[in-house]
C-alpha cells in the first residue's frame, strides 16, 4: 500500500474568537497549509471538510463548497460529520482516495465556531452527538456522559479524581510553549481538584474548553511528493475507523471504547506496526477520563492501568510515551470539527522536528493520532511515520 | 428537542405512555437480544421480528453522575443525577429522583418512572429507589 505524504499543515490559533466565521477560520488554516506545502492550489482534486455544529452555530448547511471557495480551491468538496471525529473521518477518506489512485492531492481539514453560542448553547449543541430520545431527553450532557464513563471506570478498575487531575496538569504543561494553544498556563493538581464541578466526578479542569479554530492539511501521493520534490518527511502509513452503538447504555462495556480499539488495530495492521513501536501520540482527551480510555484502546496502556499513566510519569513529556505534547484538547482547545486534522498536524510537526516540543522526542519516528466522536461511537486512528527528507 | 409539542415521536412517546402506566417494555428478537424502541431491526443480529416484552420491575444503577452544568432544557433542574441502570435485557439512561443526590450509589435498585422537567415540562425517563 503506498503511503500518503503530509505535504503541509496549517492551524489557526485555537481559542475564544466568537466573531470569526468558520469560513474565515478555515481560510486562514488553508493559507498556512498551502504555504507550508509548496503545492499550488490548482493541483487540489478534492476537499474533505469536517464540521459538526455549523447549522446550530452559524445557521449554515452545505459547507463543502463554501469552504472550497474560502480556500481558493476549485474542486469538489464534501463535508464530513461524525461529531468530534468529523475531521478524523475526513482525513481517513482523503487517505483512502489518494491510495486508491483517484487523486494525487487532497485538501483536508475542518473548522468549528463554538464560543458565539455561549456555554449553555455550546453544551446543548455538543449534546446532539448523543441519542436525542434516550440520552439527551434524560438530561445527559457530554461532560455528563464522560462522567458516567469515569464513574464506571473507577467502579471496575479503581482510581480516583486525583489520578485524572494529573492528566490535566500534564496537558497544560505541554501547551505552555504551543503558541496556537487556548491555554498556555500551568495548573496544579489542587487547581483541578478544587475547580467547580461540571458533572461529578468531573470538574471544570477535567474538561476541554469551548473553542473556535480550524486546521488544514495538504495530503499528496508519494509519487506526487517525489515528482515535485516536496519537503514532506512524514507519511500517514496506517488508517483505521471503528464504530459502536450511539447510546452509551447500549455498549457492552461502560468503561471501554471498543470503536477506538477496532480503529487502532486496523491502523496498526495497515502500517505494519504495533503499540510497542509508538513513540508518541495525540489522543482525544475531551475530558481527562477520555485520555485513559484512549490509551487503553490503543494498547499503549493495559486495560485498567491507564488511569495511573500520567500520575506515574509514563505519558509526560519525558516519559516512555509522551501523550498530547500539543497540550491535547484539554489545553490546546477543541474546536470540534478541526480537532482530528489538528492532531495529524501536531504529530507531523513532532516527528519532523518542527514542533516546539520536538526536543522531548528527538528520536521519535512513529506517532499516532486518535480522534473520537460522541462517547466513542465513532473513532479514527492514524499512524504517522517519519520517512525522511 | 425542537419538535412541535403537538407532534409525538412514535415509538418513544408510546414507550413513555406505557412506562407511566407501569407497563414499560423492551423489544426482543428471536435470539434474545434486547433493545429500546423505536426499532424495526435488532441492532445485534439484524432480525426483523421484534416482540414487546415486559421490562423487569427493577434495575440496578451501574454508574451515575450529578450534573451541575446542564443544557438550557434542564436549566432549572440542575443539579440533578443521571444514571445508567441495568434491567437485564436492556440498560436505560434516566434521572434519579426521590432520593438525596448524596446517597446515590452504584448497585442501587431502582424502578422506572416518568418525571417532568422543571424547566420545560417535558417528560423525562426517571429512576426511583425500589421499595425495600
């Protein structure tokens, strides 16, 4: 299977810019991605664009063509919606499109405008990723859903809120020198434990912020990269996607994420690697407990042991497998539709040695991006490898 | 949530009607897989002959949370407890009512009830502690 090169990446700052439209955010990310790639816009054969709540936040459907226009690209465009995994699924289909020879250059990414909705409005918009009849109408919010998973995890495997607090502390620490991150401030365990409760046992600092932002990637075939002498040292070598029942209560297990395990196994097999080969990962830590479930699904941690990984230093910047060196969703921010593509951008820069935190992983050659939608009813996993300049 | 009040959600509202009458049910396929309506196909095996079966009287809380930051539809209800209760053939998500929120714990035996949101007056699937 031929590899797909990440020729260019572009991110807006993630944060609180309620007045900026998603078309403006996405345009900024694509300008940066094209500049980084050296690929001319006219070579783009398709745009795959991730967005979750555009109808609610901007009263805007049919965003594919709008975003192609914003990017200055004259190519067919399709919007992908898989809740918080929207652009993860877009990346996956872009990879498949290039691999099967139907395109040499695909623009992929996503954007989300959220803060204009306010906290209550954004909470309501995020909740539509759950089963409206059987979950949302019972008052379940997304923090509430992950709180149910956290409580189920504690019940089955043990652990306590303080273990989760170390994940938030680690991810804030990692974001300190990430100029695109929403929070570039350190917090300590006490801050997390004393923060107002959102949905017990999760508090304000267990939760990612509500964010505006966009991410874009220029992906090319290996042949295109070679023929055009692109500086594209990182390839997406494995892709996988998993699915599960929408409502959390319909899952076999309330404290695991089998869709992510399925996606991970598929991506590892596709790339011909195993969890032991993974040098670093960006995982979907929308809530602190989500990082635990992600690490276990990816076999980076054994089931039941992921809870202690941050506290015991296995996943910190200088640990065995640094996790979320970007700051993760927790500190970098989580503009939902942009997140999956932004993770690919971060892993690419970390492996290429172009990231402010690359100094922590000088020998890293293999990275993973894990993107989850809803309570992990959708999941994508991508393996990226440094293939050399 | 934006449905016109007059318009029902067939299957779901019928289930709430039944639950209000103490006749909550689940759907069962020939393989014995349980699921909740509205549904024409068993999500586990694809069987299309689903029968309504009486839901066991009591379930057990498997996990719960107390939500302090609600959606606007539950603004006046917060803080409130949401739980997943296991009734055997199916699990159900609902609000725990009729109990001090501090005393809810995993393993608590509950019965199905239908409560009303203080914010919207909409019906809400609820759990009440089972009488010992």
